C-alpha cells in the first residue's frame, strides 16, 4: 500500500479523536466529582437547608457522569479499534511479503 497524505490522515484521525474523547471525558468526570464534593460540603455546613445555587445539582452531576462515561468508552473503543486494524494490516503485509 502506498503511503499518501490521505491514508496517513485516515489512520491518524481516529486515534487523535479517541485521545481527545478520553481527555474530555476525564475532564468532565473530574468536574462532576468536584461538584459532588462541593454539594456535600455545603449540605454539611447548612444542615438541612439547601443553597439556591445547588438546587438542581444532583441531576446535573448524574448527567455529567453519564456524558463522561460515554466519552471515555467511545474514546477507548476508537483507540482499540484502530490498534487492532493497524495490527491486522501489519500481519497481512508480513504474510504476503
């Protein structure tokens, strides 16, 4: 197979996309965990009262965790799929050559 810029982009773009998905997923997951810890601190200080800025926090945290999990899984799947595809190409070239 002749290596052109187009084949290089076809090979590297899914890997780059997977890495970006992993990074953004991790970032969103850390934000959700920080929000949960802040909510626990606020509820511990105020007893049974709830601060105005923390009203819809639980659903937001749940949404952020699901979004982060989705991004992490899709990034992992993309990188794994590309690694398996590249490995199969190398195996095919070695068997033919």
